[in-house]
C-alpha cells in the first residue's frame, strides 16, 4: 500500500506537489476544469494541515511538438505565426494559476520557470501557494538522459521537504517531475486522486470480485493486446467490441466486408481466443452489426442480422442481438472494467451500442457491482451520456490507466513510500 498525505505530518513542511493540470486551453482560457477540480481535495487537505508552503508543478500539452505543428500549418496556409502568442494561449501555466486561485479563494503566486525559484519559495507567506511554469518548457523534464533529467529533478527537490504525487494521468511517465524528483526528496506520498485510482484499478488486475467482466473496445487490437492478455487472467467474460472486434471475427473465418482490420494481428487474435478457451473465459464478439457503406457521420445505417458482413459494408456498431448478449453478461457481473467504446460512438447514428453499454454498466453498479471506466474514449462516452456519476470510478488517466490494466509498474507510483 502506498503512503498518502494522511500518513505524514505536513505541519510547517514545504510541500512540492505534482498535479495533472494538463487541461484544454484556448487563447489563455481554461476550457475544461475537470482535472483541476479532481486535485482540489488533496490541495485543500494539505492547506488545512498548515504547511510552510505548497509548490505546484504540472505540464500543459507538449509545447515544442504542438508549436512546431502549428507553425508548419501556418506556413502551409501562408499565414503569419506568432510563436510567443501561440504558447501563451495554450501552454503557459499562469492562466491556470489564476483559475486555481479563484477556485481556492486565495492567492496562487506564479513562477515563470521551474529553475531558480528557491528564493521565491522561501519568501512565500506562511501557507502560501506557488505554481511553477509548464515543466515541459524544460528539455530536462522528458530527457532520456538520466543525468540531464536529474538536473531538473534536483532543482525541484530544493522547493520541498515532502513530494506529493497526485498526477495519475502522468504516472506512467518516468519524467523529472513525476518520478526522478523522488530520489532527492526524503518523503514521497500520494494525493487522494492517486490513491483512489490505485484503490479501484489494482483489484481489477490482481483479485476482482467474481464474476468479473472486461469490456475492451476501440479501433485496434495492436493497442489493446497487452490489456486483453492481462485481464484474461482474472476475467470471467471478455467483451470485445469496436473496430478491433473485426480482426477477431476474421480470425474465426467470418467475412467482415470493408470493416477495419489488422491482418498482422490475425494470429494474435487466434492465440488469444485459444488462451481464453483454455481458461474457460467467455469471449463475447458481435453476433450482429450496424454497418455503413462509408465511414462518415451522415452515412446511412444498414442493419446486418448475422455474423458475416457483406463486401460493400463496414461494421460501425453492434446490433440488438449483441446488446442483448451484453445485457445478460454485464448485469450478472460483480466487477466490471471498461476500456474503449464498442462502436463509432462519436457519430450519433452509430452510438447506440456504446450508450447501451454505459447504461448497463450503470445499472450493474446500482445493483452492487464495482465498475471502473478507464481510457480516454470510454470516459468521453460516459460523459457524453451523462452517466459518469453512476460508475464506481472513472479514471482520470488515459494512457496511465491502460498501462496499469496491462499490469505494468507505473514509475510515478513505484517511487512513492510504502506503508
């Protein structure tokens, strides 16, 4: 068990805290404050313990990569490009500091660099808060050279006696501010958000309440094979949906028309089906489909009442018989992990399957099942259908929750003190 802020004495201590304030920005204005709000319980708890100071650090997008793309696009369109204005509008932490200040109802000072801020930290009033500039403005943050990364990590470590990591969304990154800093701070603990993520995700990989159903969707088998293999160890049923389902159907010898397929992963799919059969795990693939001739939002939906898809069509969503199968499995589950939609839910005409899954998982949760929704698209889906509050836990980390479910050790968690 990892230690949390509740396991250490924070009074009079200088706290350096990694948050995940990688929020959508437009023209210097926060567009969605979900991640900021998710960190408030930990921030408020720390402040209530009367620390000497609280220094917050986060990345915000990927300034070098994003600005390069934007510059290339501007040049291609023959338009002028103001790099400083672009970065100020999308990647600077100052507007986030101001936003947080309003939410907390107290001043949040701002430092325009992660380096050279010791004097500023020391001059903060008792219990004062300072937010550092975007950690990714410094090449040392993401450097593959450990010595170079340590230069930033050592600097950040001078700002705190206790390192608090509450940024689950970046826990899978071995960066200076997420993991390497822990080498140079004597006490390192999790915040409440990090604790909640581990509390809900870990049992799904190690010892979930049975029967356990894993619903894995999304476009490609290649990106989900590790999570399928990991969850196969404990699942009673594995629902495979989305674009990746057609690779499995093709592996079984069915025709899939123009549906998305990864021919390089046909053998992988066959092996996984064989492994599931050997472990007596039920694999649920679509038994009927909602198809279209083209991949577009205004494509006409064509129902296909059967497993095989005609040559002129592509699978876009699951059909009613498949949804009936889902219902039987999901409502009998004691634990459910869901990662990835089962259809092209961003197109309203092909959203029914994913919406039904969301309602079924919510219903199972109401009946006492533990449900964990992880991964960007599934989170977007439960938010779209206003069902996030009906789930036991909706993960804040896309890549991090996926890697956790794959059974990987996440660097940002591995460095924290254990109870």
